[in-house]
């Protein structure tokens, strides 16, 4: 299993290929469009993180101490962001998820392109993913 | 109608040179600034006024016997007259400086409203208000046990005045309506609403935030009781705006904030208030921005306003017709009488995604709810993409915008 830090470094390397915000935007849209849609049964209000300009549905399951996330959004860009977060945080242990610092977000230059509300949206997604991890931590003690 | 051939006498190329920001190159691309309803750009004369004040005569006003203070006081005081003339108030005593529209509405709610609204009264707003002309009234209603009523609108985003007679019943004690809606562009028949309210002796506040930047405003002709606006939407700096209030009402109103400048005499036994408008202006005012607001008003008189207005109408009509040609676009707000604001949604594409795409191309639009959540709820949409124009925008910019919008649709609406 690759560590969170290793995956973060790979993403940072991927983004190093792009010089402009335009290229990064297109890349994130591409990732977002590839994200498997969430089954309708999971698109419940309980799973919804309501942002100012888009909504996100996020759920998590655990198998043998490994967490897997699934998510969707009405914004393709936000789906791209989630896909990146899931690449980093899915298939990890609860402990690793809770302790992840996720420095890659700053390093790939994403945060600077986000207005306050959107950065908050990203923060809300990370918080929710970590909350799931905390839940599974307690389940396993 | 052959809109591309519209040629006005307005020299947009020359006027653009007055606005330094317009030659910025975000991400190396020429800036196309279509977010004017959020805030307008500033001509060099406004920027110079700020720099000049801080560089050459920064001093507190009305307090110093010294040269700088007198110069600053003179410049500051002159602006009250400029604002008076800009909206044609009867006397400059009717002009109160505030931070902007939001503070202006709050001032009227906290002074006139607190004094006059009682339990069981209603306050009437419209279905297309900006949050800043809803929330202060809700807070007042909460405090007083009063109730908010709403003038409805139709699917074009026009106010429906059929029910106005009923809404202006004996319980109704105040009306607060926007002149021009920032989310839809609708220009409301404000004069008619004021006349109807006055026939029942109900005072009216007009939210002029959008209107002052696009139409010539005459508060005496409108006969409104209060008119509030922000300088930053009309080429001036942020952090300053004004409340116009009829003198007879202002005289009767309690003060807003307590502090220096707003008092005549203070002792520990009690305090007497200063005269109108100073009674409402506690503390050191926003001297620099008041002076720069004066420069913005001077600038409005430096060009042909009618021709500038025509340029905005051309932009509105041209862009509206281009958007109408794109099948997946639906314009939200199709009132007969509209300012140069176009809100729209795209089938199967999220507004923010489209806005971000346009941003990568150097185009600035606003996406989302535009501080008018009830409007979005009415239309059953999460938000819109909004292009809003100022006279310094060009038809070529509209062409580029439409071209890039089509690319966004191709990429995103799949
Ligand atoms: C119609 C309308 N009212 C009120 C406001 C609030 O103005 P400000 O934020 O300058 O106080 C705005 C600005 O967004 C507006 O467009």
C-alpha cells in the first residue's frame, strides 16, 4: 500500500507538468468527469455537504481496517477536487487519514485559485472525510 | 435587428484609458470585466484623489485649526454638496455618509425603524431584494414583533403590483424596495410604488445600489423618503456610500451610533445631539473615501452620460440576442425594463464550473446566488451565471465572451 505522502508526491509531480491555471482547470475537470457517479441511494441529505455554489455527497465504507470513500457533486470541478482527495485518502487506515496533513493542496497551487467559499468547501470535504475516519477508529478499538 | 452595426458616438476606446485595471492581463489574457454589478472599476481620477489626500493633506476633519485639517475639512465638506446634486436632494443636510448600502439600510432600520415600528406592524419588501434589504428588516421585525410582507414577482422577474393595494393595508408601516435588482437586472416602477405607498402615508426606502450606476437619479422626483447607495458600484471607492433622507424625517429620528462628532454637548448627566446629518455620523469619518467619492461624481459629469447609457443598452441587447442563439442557455430575468445585467443558467452545467472556465480565459463574471437567495429559490435554481456591464465594456468583449461560453458548454454540459 502506498502511503498518503507518496500519493501526494505523485500528484504534485503530475501538476508540475502544468504551467497555467487553464491547464490545471482542464485537468481537474477531466478527472472530475471520470469519477464514477454515486448511486442514487447514497445521494441523501445525510450524506450531503452543502456548499455555497455546489453540493457534495460523500459516503465511506470500511473493510478490514481500510476505508474507502465514494462521492459525487453537481459541479464537475468539485468532483475533480474530490477525486484528488479520494486518490489520497481512500484505501488508507483510519489513523493515516486522521493524521494526514494534505500539504499537496497548497503545493499544486489549488488553494490560491479558490475564493473563500470554495476553499471552505474543500475544507468541509476534508473535515467530513476525517470525521468518517474518526468514526471507524472508534469502531475498531 | 442588425445589432453589430450599432455605432454610437460614444468613444469607448478613449474612456477605457481612464480605467487602469482594464489593461490588466489575468493569466496573460486581456481582462474582460463583466462583474460590474458586484463592483465597478475606478477611473484614475478616483485613485489619484485617494493618493493625493494621503500624500498631501491627510488630517482629521473639523478638529484642527491647522492648515492640513482645514484643507481636508474643505475637501470633505464639498462632497456632501456633490452627492446632493448627483441625486438632486433638496439640501445637503439630507445626505448622511455611511459605509455603503448595507450600512445605510441598517441605519434607517435602527433609527427610523426602531422608533416607529411597533408590534403587529408589517414592513413590505419585494421578492427580488438583495439580502442587505431583507435581513436588517427581519432583525427589526424580530425585535419588535412585527412581520415582513413581500411584493410578489412573475416568471419574467417583474414585480406584480396587483396585490399592492392589499399589502399596503393599515398594518403596513414601511416599504423597502430595490430600484434595480442585482440578480435579475429588473428596473422596478419605483415611482408608482412610492406614490401608492404615500397615498396611505407609508414611507418608502429605495435601495439604489444598482440604480445610481446606470440611471440618473432624482430623489425629489421619485419622492422617496430614503435612498441608499454605495460609491463602489458607481466608479467610487469601497467603504463609502450615502443615505438620503427627507429632512423632516431625519430631524425626528434618534441617532445611530454614539461617539464624537454626533454630539452637541456631553456631560455625565446627559448629552445633546448634534444637528442633522452629523447626528448620524459618529466618530472620525472615512475622509479619504468621501473625497474620492467626490472625484467619482465629478468624473460622471466629464462625459456624455446619455451616450454612455446607450452603450450599456447596446451591450445588453447585443449580448441578450447572442445568448438567445445558444439553445442550452436560459436567461433568468427577462423584464421589459432592464439594466445591463444578464443572469442565466445552462442546461446540465454547474454555474461555478462555467464561471471558473471563463476565469481561465480572463473573463470575470459572477456565479451563485448574488446575495439574493429568495430569488434563486423562486426560480428553483441553485444559482446563475451573471454578466453585468458598464459603459466601458465593448461589443468585441461580448463576442469573446460568447465564443468562450460556447467552449465551456462543449466541455461541461455533457
Ligand atoms: C441591489 C443591491 N443592494 C444592496 C447591495 C449591497 O451593497 P454593499 O455591499 O455595497 O453594501 C448590493 C450590492 O451587492 C446590491 O446590488
